[in-house]
C-alpha cells in the first residue's frame, strides 16, 4: 500500500513540476508564438496572390513563338512573358538575348520587349521618330559606343556609362542606375528604347 502511495506522490510531483516549468517558460517569453514564425510555401503563395491583384499589359515582338500583347499579373518578370509567348523562335539571336535582356527584371505596365533575330542590325529598332538625323530608336541595351555617341548630348563617357550599367528594363533606369544625370536623359529619352 505504501508503494502505491509513493508512486502516486512521484507522478503528482512530476506533473506539478512540469506545469510550473511550462508557466515559467511561457511567462518568460520563451514559448511565445510571436518570437517564432513558421512559414510554409502555401502561406507565401497566398501573400503573393494578395499583392498581385492587379494586371499589367505588355507587348513582346520579334523572334518569339507567339508575339503579341499579353495581360500578366502585376509583378511579373520578363521570363514570365517569354514563357507566355511560347519562348524564343529558332531565328532568335540567343547570344544577344542572354547578354542584354535581364529575364529576372520586373515588367511594367505598357512595356514592350523586342527579341532580335540573328544578324539583325543591333541598336536600331524599326519604329521611326522624327528626330535630328536619327532614323530610329536606339536600343540602349544593344547599341555600341559609336551609335550611343551619335545621340545629342552623349559623348564617349556617357556612352561607356550606358554600356557599363546594362541591362535596362526601361529607359528611365539610365538615371536611377547612375549612367547619366536627369537633364541629359531628358534630351535623349524620345530617341531611345530598351527592348
């Protein structure tokens, strides 16, 4: 009979100590759920869906399987647009694309991406402007120093800065990436593109 009382006393003492330990650690903040956050892939996906409730409209042309205008979730990347358009065609200049197009760059509403074909003249787009001896928009992602230097206000130093800060997702990145000051950008913004 004393053996059973001793066993019951030991079990009760253990439960009391465990309860006191739990209360102590909880009050000390060691077991607080605000200190530890466990994330799983589904919760991150839900957060991304909440943030991407709007759409953007972008165009891709040139050497892709399905050129056209696409609606994508806000925050989409150039790679998402390439996938939506079926990928590069057989005639695409893959080396030029790999060198000058940042597939991880975020797209912005109204942006256009142009994929050149092998052997295409680099730096000049087919869209025309009426500007001061320039026959087309100069692509700041592919133009060489001589072509960039032909722009009003751009000399060899700014041309080299443009090349060193590539690639660009939009022309305004010339200023944000530090390739040139905004007053120089304002002079050339209507004569350049970054497809």
